[in-house]
C-alpha cells in the first residue's frame, strides 16, 4: 500500500533524510512547505510535488 505524505520544512537540515525514507519505502510526497523558494532537493526525489511558500495555501491543499 502506498501512502501519501506532506512535508513541512522541505529545506531543512533533516529534510533530505525524510525525502529519502519516503521514497525508499515506496511512498509518495504530494505536498511540501518551505518559506524559501530555493528548494531544489524535491526534484531529486519526487515528481509532481505541490510546493508552497505560504502555510495558508498549503493548509487548503492538504485539506482538499
């Protein structure tokens, strides 16, 4: 069974390890939040991740 994940703090120190773990266990990252727009690590691990820099937009996406 594949699970969907959302990540808050996608540019943080531990984020690459979380991304690797999500991918290695066969799961999907569907949304990520980071205040800086310069997060390129997501592209190395996943395609089609909805990326947000504002929590309000991230929150609306996660609820939908």
